C-alpha cells in the first residue's frame, strides 16, 4: 500500500515537471504578431473571437473580418464564418471581457488558451497510455508529446485543431475507462468530449473503428447494441447534425471544402507518399530520427490490456491522410490532429529501448521466486508481471539500446526544431505597421481593402472588415469600401494615389481614402 502511494505521488510529481517544462517551451515568442506561418487561417479564427469581443457573443451567427467571395465563391457582406461551432471562440471572448485580456491583444490571449488546451492534451495522453500500458510508458509519451518541436509551434497558434486534439484525447480516455469499468459517468464524459470534438471538426470519426475494436474485444459483437451506447450516439450526433443543418442557411459563410479530398488527384501518387511520409512524418514531425522508436513501437507485440487499440488508431490516421489527401499535402497544420497517435508509438518505442533490461530482470526474479509471494509483499504487481512477460522480446544489448534511445530522442528534437523554427518568424512586418496605421487613422467601422493575395492576415492587422484582395476597386467601393491600404507600391496603388485622397505614405505602406474623382 505504501509503495503504491509513493508510486502515485512520484507520477504526479514527474507529470507536473513535464507540464512545467512544456509550458516554458510554449512561451517562446508567445506574444508575436499574428503574421507567422499559416497566419491566414489563424487570423480567420482569431477574427471570430475579436468580433465577439467587439460586438457581443452570438453563437449561432459567428462573423469575421473577410467580406469577400474568395472562401465560398459568394459575396459575404455580413462577414459570416460558418465553419466550426464557435463555443471555443465564445469562451475565449467571455474570459477576455472578464479579465480585460490581461492587457493582451485578442490573438495573444487566444494563444494562452490554446496553450492550456495543449497542456490538457499532455495530461490526457499520459492517462490514456497509462491506462493501457504502464505509468512509465505514459510519462515517457507525455514527455515526448510535450517537448516535440512540431507541437511547440502549432500548439501556440490560434487554430481550432489544438482544442480539437484536447477533446479527442479526452474522448479516447473516457471511452477506454468506460469499456473497462462500464461506469455511466465515463460514458457521459466520452459523449460530451466527442460531441465537442465533432462540433469543431468531424475528424474524430476516423477513430471510431478503434473504439469498436476495444468494445468488441472486451465484450463481444453484441455489446454494440446496448441502449446506453445508442443514447450516447444520439447525444453526440444530434448537435453536430443541427449545426451542419443550420450553417447551410448561410452558404456565403461556408468556405469551399471539397477540394481538400483529392481535387488535384494526388492521392496514393508518389508525391502524396513523399510529402506525407517523408517530409511531414520523417522531417517535420519526427525529425528523421524519431522514425526509429516509432517503428519499434509499431512492431512490438501489444500487451493483453491494450490489444491492437493503438494500431487501430494508427489505421484511423492513415484513413484520414487518404481521405483528405489534398488537404494534408497542402497544409501541414492538418497533421496536428494525428501527432498524438504518432507520439504514442514513439513513446512505446523509447520506453522499450530504455527499460527492457529491468523487464528481463523481472523475468529472472520470477524464475527463482514465487510470483504470488512477490505480489503479496508489494515488490511487484500482477499487472507489472503480465506486462513484463508479454512485452519483453528480442535480444537487444541493454547499453546500446539505451544509447540508441537517447541519441534518437536528442536528434529528433534537434532536427525537428531546425525544421519548425522558421515558422515563428514574421516574414512581412510591414503588414503589422500598416495595420497599426489603419487603426490610428481610420474610423473603427471603416471598411478596408487590404490586398495580400487573398491572405486575410493583413486585413486582420487593420482591425477592420473588408477585402484581402484588390482589383475591381469600383465594385468594392459600391459595396462599402472606404480605404485602401497596401504594402506594395504597384500599379494599382499608384493609380489610386493619383485619383483618390492620400492619407499616409511611408517606405512600408500607402493608405488611401477612396474618395476618388474617377476609377
């Protein structure tokens, strides 16, 4: 009993240390302007929150700053943003108002929330792996997931994938608990977490085969027809269905998404394998060397408790990459959702390489002692005996395998950081300065044309609604455009400067009031 309590306290202490380290790492350049990698998608998400802060929270009619027809192909004069159900944006906006955002811009305050979601994901991944393997493997996995360079950047972005991962991992954890103990409270939390995950993005569906596998493994095929499970399914599906039905009333606010599937025909082509399995998995996420423990984790025979559950999750990952083939190749942030599963196998592999020798010693003890006496005395638990007997395989040299684990981990972190570090950079600081000028020199309700190739990051900097693309200026003026701001002194800017009222001009930007003699 005493040994058990000490073990629990040590787990809490180590996990707290992992969370502390992970938090410190996530504070690297945490207050940077929202003009870093994938700032267009971050700007769209942060803009919904900022609209809530500025104009009040209306859950069923989220709006943002882009009035153009670029996302949906239809003019969007009200600025509707009908994608994920905005409960996260509303929560951030409500706490921002209560705390005055601690004096921070909305996007920085939103980053703090995503950091909290990230830390919560570390806790859930530890609990999930501990439940199905050992506490030690859970801690190793939590550490890897916490310090992985890919997560250090993407978990400090303003992207919905970060809370999506939190709710997805929570759903997996409570499902495993429910399957093992059949407690209705665990089923309730599973349904709640899954419902929230689906309302953000319907990606959790790719993990359904793993859920079914674990249930059938434990209780047989007929267990799928239990009434509580169907009730939970209704709790999960109905809110998602209602939201999807509702947003169809606002087609101008729904970005085109069919292209994410396979619009360029890249699925299963050589480029698809190269981009996803070589560049994203090998270079960006696992830093090349992480493939070694990942591969070991995949090929190790699983223990009796987990069975092939983690492998079924990996199957879901592969299905996700295949279905959204073009989306995953185009956007590296699409892989945020699958990194926890990759981290679990890396954690299992690292744990095996580091601690296989103690497992062999346990087997040696069992050969010369009575296992019942050992368990009754508290020297070792029955679960540890079963796990060690089941997992210990192979004939690796203990010192070399330990060295391989440490070298693989260190090089994975080093090369991973090298691959991700430039994502923090602000490659065009001019849009930040131009945005500040717009805020200072134009009315708060002014509508702005901020050409940036359709990228809304520049428009977000202005804190104004408008259009992220030039051209057809007269048409935009008729739709309410009042100012034009650009960081490129091109033909369009020069022509407007001649015909319209110049407000401000520097080496970095030009700001024009669209009171023009002739367009």
